[in-house]
C-alpha cells in the first residue's frame, strides 16, 4: 500500500476578528473612546510593556470561540506592546488589568451584569463605567476594584467634581458632562485630547 497524506489529528479552531457590532452606541460614546485611547497610549508611550487597546475581541477560553468579550477600552501591564488582531488570554498569560466601559441604557444589564461578573472572574483589577448621557447610572461615573472577596466600589474623591482614582493607571478619572477626562493627580493637569492637541498646534502656527 502506497504512502498517503497524513490526516490532521485536530481541527484548527477559528477565532473571528469581528463580532458585527458597531464601535459605539453614539458619536459621544465613540469620541470618548477615541479620546481615551489617544490619552492613554501617549501617557504610556515610553513603556513598551503596557498595552492600551479597545474594541478588540478578547477570547478567554482556549478552544471555545464563543467565550469572547470586547471591552470598550482595556489596559494590560507586563506584556509586549505589538499589533494584535485578537487577544487570547491563554497566549498572553493574563487578561486585562483595567477595563473602561462607556455604557448606556441599552447596555446596562450587560455592563453591570454579565460583563461585570466576567471581568471579576478574569481578575480585571479595576473596572470603570461611564454613562455620558446619565441615562441610568447615578452617579454617571462608577468604578470597582478587585479584592479577594470580589469587586468593591471605588469611592469618589471627597472634594471637587465627580472623580475616581485609578491606582493601576496612576490617573484620576473625572466626569465632565458628557466627557470622561483623565487627570494627572500629581500636577492636577488634564491629559490632552486630540482636539486640544490640534488646537495647540494651530495656535503655534
């Protein structure tokens, strides 16, 4: 009997790169997302072991492409920064450290229910939610920090506008109307948005 081609012993599993969902519910949600990505990527630009990403599919169970979640924005510490088509927890060795969801009435049960439970199970150390239009979240900016007993609410700073401190990011998150701003707690300065960088560039021309 002649030699034949070997049959594969396993079937390669396909992990899709898209879920068919829109990037954001509204333009305000989208612009908040783009602002946050811009600010955080530049804030950590000199540390190649920090990954800042958003709307990237995260697969958290090897062999099960249905076990997937796509945070609006997430940050991972201690892994190489490189372009990723998807994020596989078992290949990276860990899940996200920080997640920010730009929430709305249409996603409230997911963001405060299944996603919150999943992020807690994955060991996401800080989970923030911001409701730009104040549709249901009161106050519109809330956060949770992981403990051995599970998630515990992050208390707002006692003075000034609604502000939560992220110990992992080393930044304060502040709700300013429909916008989520990032503040350097040492200097009190806001991290600039793309529009502010552009305005400064035009002013120098």
